[in-house]
C-alpha cells in the first residue's frame, strides 16, 4: 500500500499535478482497514489529471484486486495491462460512448478481470459504442459476471449482446434488468442460449418480455446450470483421475526404471560371464597350442631316436665285420704262435727269472688295484643307497601327487556341481587349484631334476675314476706284457674300441634318457620316468660291476699266464674267446635294450597319442559346452529382451488405456 502511495505521489510530481487530499485519505483508510486490496473512489470528485495519474499507477499495480468508482476512460486505459484487479465497479458513472469503447478495449486486452458492474450508465443509447463493447465481450476469456442494469438497452442492443454471448465461453452470470429489451430481444436471447453453454444465471425482469419467453429462458438457464454442474463434477473427477493417473505413471515409471536397472544389471552380468568364458576359451586355446607344440617336439625326438637306432644298427654291422676280421687275425695269430712256441720254449728258461720278478711286481700292483676296487665298491654301495633313497622319495612323491591329483579331481567334480549356481566361482577356484597343483608339480620336478643332476655328476665322477683305473691297468699291462706286445696291443685296441663303442652307446642312451626326461617334464609324468631312470642307473651300475669282475678275471688270468707261459697263452686265448662271446652276449643285450627302448618309445608314443586324443576330446567337449552356454546366454538375452519389450508394451498399453476421460451421467 505504501508503494502505491509513493508511486502516486511521484507520478503527480512528475506530471505537475497536485495530489488530491481525498485520494490520499482514501489510501490511508485502505491501509488501516482489514480489506487492504480494495480501492473505493466512489463519492470523490476526482479531476481529470488525478484520474490520469491513477490510471498510470494502476497500469503496473499488483496490490488492488477491486476498484470502485472513478472516471472510466482515464482509469480504463491504465487497467488494460493490469494483472491483479479482478472486480471493477463503475456504477452510475455516465460512461457515454467513449467510456463504452474504452470498456471494449479493456475486455479485449485485460486477462484477469472477473466481475464488471456497469449499472446506471445508459450504454444502450450509444449503439456503435455498445457494439464495440459487445465485440470486446465476445473475445474476452476471463469475465464471469456482468451487471448491465438500467442501461437503456433496446432490442437492437440485445441482439448485439446475444451475438457476443454466442461467441463468449466464460460468462456465467448476466444481469440485464430494467432495460427495454422487449419481445424481439427475448427471442434473440433464446437463440443465443441455444449455442451458449456457460451462462447459468440470467436476470431479465423489467424488460417487457412475455411470460412464455421468460419461462423458456429459465428452462435454458436450468439446462445450462445442470450442464455446468455436470461439467464441474466431471472436471473434479477428471482432476482426481488425472492425479491418480499421475501417481500410477510415477509408480509405473519407478517400476520401469527398476526393471531397466535390473535388465542393465543382468546385461552387465551376462557381459562379465561372456568375458570370463572368452578368457577361459583363450586359455584353453593356448593350452591346446602348447600341447600341439609338445606333440611336434615329440615327433621330432622320435625321428631323432629312429635315426639313432639306424646309426646303432650300422655300428652293429660294423662291429660284426670287425669280429670277422678279428677271427681271421686270430687264426693268423694262432699259426704265428704255433711257430713262435718253439722259439719260446727255448727262451722259457731265460724268461722264468724275469717272469718271477714281474710276478712279484704284479702282485703288488694287484694289491693296489684290489684296494682301489674296494673303494670303488664302497662308492657304488653308497650310490646304490642314494638311488634307493631316491626311489623311496620318488614313490612317496608319486603317492603324494596321486593323492593331490585325486583331491584335485574331487574338488573339480564339486566345482562342476557348483558351476550351475555360479560360473564365475567355479572358474576362479578351478584356476587357483590348477595353478597350485602346477606350481607344486613344477617344484617337485625341479627338486627331482636337481637330484638327478647331482647323481649324474657323481656317476660321471665314477666313470672318470673308472677310466683312470682303466688307463692305469692299460699302462701296467703295457709294462708287464712287453714280450707279447703285439697280441696284447691288439687286445687293448679291441678293448678300447669296445669301451669307446660302449661309451658311445652309453652316450646315446644318455641322450635318449635326456630326451625322455624333457618329454616327461612336458607331459608331467616325471614319476614314471624317474623310476625308469633309476632302473637304468641300477642296470648301468650292474654293468659296471660286471666290468669290474671281468677286469678281476683278466687280472687273475694274467697272473696264471705269468706262472706258466704255455698255460698262460692257452688261457689268454680262451679268455679272448670268452671275451668275444661276452661281447656277443653284450651286443645281444644291447640289442635287447634297444628293442626294449623301442617298445618303451612306442608305448610312450601311444600313451601320448591317447593323451592328446583325450585332451582333444576334452577340449572339443569344453568347446561344445561353451557353445551350449553361449546359446543359453543368447537365449536368456532374447528372453530378457522379449520380457522387457512385453513389459514396456504392457506399461504403454496400460498408460494409454487408462480412463483419462470421464463421460458424465445425463
């Protein structure tokens, strides 16, 4: 209120107008009154300038909702843009034509005025101005109450007013009492009410209208009032239904959002499961590639072993040729020896003394060799004990590994049962167990390989010592058998060739053993291979023992030869024949070993083929399971998408088919 007063004073000062005391007093009274939103200017003699200033103030005023009295034309210009005044009372203002035209403009431009009182203004006298007023009323969309009592409206003005009512859709109450409407005006009102559905209260008294026309107008009013009541009820119901529909829409929206979130979560889970399955497939593919590389390496090694067997067969053939040559040479030597026997018998007396001295020296050498042999036997026993301990450790490790493998298989079976509930848990646990078993197997393999390397180093040391002992024996033989140098040199050469052949065979066997070691380490069958290696080592130690016994026999034969030359020569020949037979038997044993190795290689190859076939079948089954799982996941995705589409369609149909429009009961 104070803002309105200050604005009024400021505009008066700007326009050079003296503010009227009556207006200021009215504003002061309005501020002190309870109803501070009403401006009553009735009974005040306002000047034109004061009305113009009030119109400018009301142009932007947001305080007053009711305006009573005042000069219409000047105030109405300010009320055209006002947005707060809802009641305008211009009773008895003698508006004339200019006021009526201003009212028409006000009704066109103003959007908030709800009640207009124009009693005692004689608007019907100005036909053109009243038509402008009616045109404004026709376009107005906010006025609900209009009072036109005592305005000298005739039947022509009534026809203009009825044309406006036909176009107006908001006016509910109209008071045209005490005018000069007449019969023609009453009929025009009846025609207007046939189109107007909003006018519910019409006062027509004092207009010289027949009673039947008034009754018809009352019936039309009743019909409109009934229609408006039904419209209000329908609006209230539609509002309630719209609120309920909005609540349902919100609930359905929340449900839809929760459903979409669940669908997104399921999609994320399906994406994670597909990624884990793809990773698992990649790991299986890598394992398959590794197995293929192992198979290729095994085939290459098998070809190498076949080539080595061919070389050994060729060596055997060469040895057979050498044996035939040796036989021919021995026959020649026998003839020579028969010739030389006569000469030797003559020189035997001279040689007996020398031989006695040599026998004494050889006996000392034999004692030394016996001591060395005892040391070697003690070392062999220690090696055998170590090999036995290794065998026990291997058996224990095999039992532990078997138990762990059985436990791993049981765990794998349990994980397979649980895989139906949680695919990710199964994959993680299985991967952890496989990694743990692989690490344990690798550690055990490394430990066993270290022990095997240590044993091989010890065996190499023993072989070196044996070679040293052989060299010592050869040197002693060279010193003791100077007279029979040719025969002994040939025998030594044969022995060296045999030893070199045996060493080459041993090297070949070592190479094959190393290859089998690498093969077994790749196939994770170290237990069986280690047992085979320990068996081979025991066989080699037995062969070394036999060789030592043969050397002892040779030494004893040499002692007997020194005692009696003739018997020595015969014994030497017999020993040579025995050696040849032993070599033949050794060659037969080597052939048997080679055949056994071939059989073992075949068994290993067949086992490897079976293992590869099993792995390939397992991989194919895994691929089939993966394919089935992917098909199931795809089917689940399609089902979820179909369910989501069904739910979306159902929600849309539910929302669209909900009762948004209410049909009122007649």
